């Protein structure tokens, strides 16, 4: 298959979708290769976006022009702020999404993107050619360190379309590389969520010199909502006025205020107003079995989950908030492919917990678990363990939280967050039925563990390009991460840098002093990981200046260089930066009066208040960040011969040779390389310069 393609993206998960979209939006001709078109941007596990530290990645991705935050806002069932009792550095946003609508809308965006073609096929091989045989269009100018590649990735082979050539390849295979699903002692090849396993592509990756690592994750069963007894659970509502992720969402609200209004709790069913209704209204309010007796004290905890209409095309639409005055969908939401309007009523989650009976069922069947029965060898997620792991590792815990989360606005499917497992089907049923509220729940799908292969991300540079093979980029779970947000953030960076490589421009590298995305990528390519990597605020040294609320300001220069985020938003950000500087140049008394002005935009007021309240700490963090950036600017020559300098300890030389750090700052973060060796290395580099 002959094409004039610039970039091929392999895999259509969250990393692949963001990589393909940003590359096409930057003007590249892109082919997204996926085995099943309908699997693009699926949410195979938790139906949510964001959470602690993860939302920082989403805010940063959005500030660069990514799609995930906007997509989550427009398909959310509930959005709320987490950690509100703590400072702004660790506060986070979380959206519960309609799983099918999230996927549907993202697929529509991908299908409608100019310059982006979706090819339904299976990639089997990466085509690599000697750099010496290629023309000037493949000159290795994508690295500021001047990497001279021996080999260059120039295309792929597929099952049905043969060879497809391109100027750069991005591999975002997710959990598909030699993916294997486990339910008890059952095992079958699969990439998860109905996607096929990809074995031949892994063989190709090994053949071109990569050493695979084996990792494991999993998912809980799915339950039929109408069989769950939510009256035995604690309601977990969202916020009436959601804390949206996306700058584009906020721009829509500002541009079309008449089509976005606060929820009217006296219209239709609300979680908070059921006590004002008569018995007939109360009867209609929920299919979620939350209708308690008058004396139960729970009459104010009515679910809103059945207060909808179902359109003829199968879309679930809220009866309130989704329709215009003439009964039609508001044009602004239709234009942005939203399944309902932005002010639709928030849907609650419900909290329950495991019991001693649950724990005993699991303990007595550990030998039948794929994880503890010896079938799985891959390392699991430390910070999102299976229920078997929790019982084994936390023997003294009397209970573990289980959150019943909606997967759809129709209120038909429940995701019991906290019950991920690899137990046999009969044990899963006994375990779930021992959880309060789930005694009579019916299964729609069983939980499973999935084991898959990835690469050692230390083989990559900070632009996510291979150190050995030019124009070959990796992003997402294949690099050892877990989570939609981590994958999407890598995807957008790989897409951006693939385009810059094709253009012969310097890569976009986000410093760990400037972005959580920079922290994550630096951790992966410097330290690697032997377990699925999850983002935490504690991983960032400068978290006070890397808040989610200031992502648009600290990443404005990068956004301007990329040119994908709407120019009106970038211009507003620049204007607000100038206005903040102007206000902060005033006397303390004048600043105080300014912050209290009624006409001050709320977002701007928030920035001023945070910067004022934490001024001393922010100043110290900024100074430390600038000091660290100096070390990041000291580049280590590509072919630096560490063995020529015995003044550097042997252990450090071995680690430096294996990791091949690009900068002095990266060398400092390699475990086992001590400060004395860094000081010697700095002197050597300075002399050579």
C-alpha cells in the first residue's frame, strides 16, 4: 500500500487517539491503524477520567490542545473536586463518564479530523532500514543531542494492506502485546475489552532489539444496576456546578451563557429535593432501588438515574437540560458532538465495603486465583491492587471500600470499583453477593486479570523516540504506565514530537520543573519501571507551582509552538498573565482591593488569591526550579565514553552507559549514581565544551 503518509500510529487507545489527533491537527498526514475501529478510545476499565494527580495530566494535555478533557466534560455523568480539605497543589478533578458515549464521541472526533485516516487492520511488523540508505528527509535532526542513528523506522507491515511506508511510527499498543486474560484457571489471548491480542508485533519489536517486560492489570465484574440495593449504600453525589477539565468547555460556557444555566433543583428529579415531592413523584424517581421508607431518614437521597429519555438512535438523553425550548438539541452541543447538554443533572455514585465474609471467601480460594495460583508472572499495579492482593497484603484490614459507579446515563450498568480480581466465576459471584447492597446483584460480565508486554522505557529519549532506531516513538501502557490519563499524556507528546521530527525541528521536551507530563516522562526514561507506573503528586518536586489550576499559564509557550489549542484561548491566557503581573506590581493594599472587585473573572481571582497566599513558598519553589533547569541545559555528548574517566566510579559508569542520559540533570536522577560522580562528570563536560 503506497501512501504519502507522514506518521503511522499503531493502536487506537487513549494514547493512540491523542497522538493521531494532535499530529493531524499540526498538519501531518496520519494513518491510525487499529484492529477494530469500534475499539478506538474505549474505556476497558474504570469509567472515569481524572483523580489525584491524574487530573493534572489531563489539565496539561488540554492546555496543549488535547481532546481527553473536553471529551470527558461533554460525556460526564458526574464531576467533582477531590481533596478540597487540602491545599490547591493536591486538589484534583474527577469525572464519571458514560463509557459508551465517551468512546462514541471520541470516535466521531477522530473520524471527522482532516488529515487523519483510520485503517482497520493488524500491524505485524515494524520496517527498519539502515540510515545510510535513506535520503535527507530522514536526517536525524529530531534530537538536540544530535543522535546519529544506524537504523530508521520507515513503515509497517499489516495483515491485509501489506507494507505501508511513513516518515515516523508511533506505537501505542496498550495491553495488546501478547495480551492474555485470566479468570481463575482459564486463560485466553486478548488485548482486553474485546480487542485481539497482538503477538507477531511483539516478535517484531524483539527482533529489532527491544527487551520486553511483562506487566499485569485487571478489572472488576460489571453488574446489572436494577439488581443492586442502593439503600444499603452511602450516596456519593457530584457537584451541582461541575469543575470542568477543559479550557474549551469554559470557553463554550462563556460564549453561550444562554445555553448553560445552573441546575434547577425544582425541575425533574434531584438527589437533594425529593423530600419536597409528593408520593407519586417519589415513585417515579429511581430505578436504582434507593426508594426507602418515610422513616428511614434517607428520603433526601433519591437517585436521578432513571430521569431520562432514550432517543431513537439509542442515545440516552436527560429529560431536563438536554432539550431546547422547541424540543430540539441546542445547536452548540450538537456542533461539539455532545450527547446531552453540559448542565445535565449529575448522577451519583454509591459507597459500600467488603466484609469479613468477603475476605474469608477470597482467602479460602486464593489457590484458584490466577494471580496467586501461579498462572500470572507479570507485575501488578501497586497502587490499584486486585481484591486478592488487598486481602493478602493487608491482613488486618477489617474492610475495603467498594464504590458503585455508573457506566451509563441509562443507569443499567454498575462498575464496582475495588473488586478487581482474577478469581473463578463461581467465587466472584459468592464474593460479590457478600458485599452489602449486592446480595442479589446479577452479573453482566466477570472480572479478569490481563497480562501483557511492554518495553523498558529507558530505551527512549525524552521525546519518546527510541535511542537506537530513529523515527520510532512509543507511548502509553507499552512504556510501563497504567491509566487512561498517563497514556493520553504520552500520546500527545509522542504525536507532537513525531511531527517535529518529520519537520526537522527540535523536539518539545517538557521539564519536570514545568509539568507533571515532564515528571512522568523523565521518571520513565531515566529510572524505568518494574511495575505499572501511576502518577502521584508526590512524584513532583515542584508540586506547589505545578497545580492543575495554572496549567494553561505555565504551558502557554508550548501551546503557542504547537498551535493546536484555539488561538482565542491562548490570547486570553496571555492577557491574563499580563493582567496578573500588572496587579502584582501594585502595593499590597491595592492588590487586596483589586482581588475583591466584583467584575474580576473567577478564574483570575483564584490565581491571584493562591499566588498571594503562598507567595513566599512559590518564590522559593520557582528559584529551585530555575536552578534545576540549569543542569537540564548541560547536555552529555551522544557518544560520551565513560570508560575513559576512571575518576567516575565503576558502578556509576556502568549505570550511565546502560541509561545513556541526555543531560546532567537526568544523570543525577539515575539510581546508584552519586553526587561525587556527577560533580566529576560536570567538570569533564565543561572541559570538553
